[in-house]
C-alpha cells in the first residue's frame, strides 16, 4: 500500500470505513477556540482535513497572516497540544470568484471527505446544498475566543496571548504579527498631504 503525504487509509471493504472530516476556517490567527474545534472534529471523525480558507489573502485588516504562516500556527499548536499528526492535514484553499463554485473548487483540491465542520453560515449552506453532511462546532466562549477579538486586543495593547496557544503567540511575534496587525488595523495614518 502506498502512502500519500499523511492522507488517511479508508480501509478495505471488510473494515468499517474511516469517517473523514473537513474543518474550514481562516485562522487569522489560530486561537484556543480553533484548537477546541479541531479536537471536536477529530472526536466526530477518524481524520480531518483542516482547510486554511482565503489562502490567497494576507496583509489585510481581517486577514493579516499568510497561508504559510497560518499553516505553521496550526501545526505548532496541534503538535504542542498532543494532537496526533497522523490524524489531520492542513491545506490552503483560495476563495472562488463565485460562491456557487467554491464547493466544487474545494472538492477538486481536497481528497474525499464525508462531513464538514463549520460555523460560517454561508459555508454551511453551500455544503448542505451539495448534499454533504454539515455540522456546527460548539463554540468555546465565542465572544472571548474569536480571531477578531485577538486582533482587536493586539491593536489595543491588551492581553491577547492568553487567547491563543503559546506556540501561536511565539509565531505571531516571530512573524512581526503584532506590528503588522497594528499597522493594518489603524483606521488612518496621520500625516500632512503636500499639495
């Protein structure tokens, strides 16, 4: 049997087939709520593809980190929290030009999966319309553990590190993420326009 990356082995006809999950998120940045979402998805399935959505976006107010930085955050956090690396794979997926095409685009880029885990209403609807089982993920203190809140706390110079796994806090700093988030979230730069 040939292994491809760490893709799951679905088993033979005589075995119970593996249940493959797909968890969609932007992870801007990956926080403790995301960590719990991954654990939930793994509790509900045998293997999970973690889709790094909006992979083409970075250096924007709501998307400050690159896909590569986000994949590193996910890997570091999961490794640091004892999540078996043979049970998941992170995959960057760009947005589609049309919402109606996004699911088919994603299905062409990700190996077969059985169930989708998401709390995004549009993602939920798009997969449901395709006849794919979709399940909402229980939130962990949603108002506290959201990427928007983490970015706001970075901007406001409040404690944000307690909202993300320690491995992610180190990477955010290593990437210059604190300065980047603050620069991108400022509404206006002060200055004089010469004219």
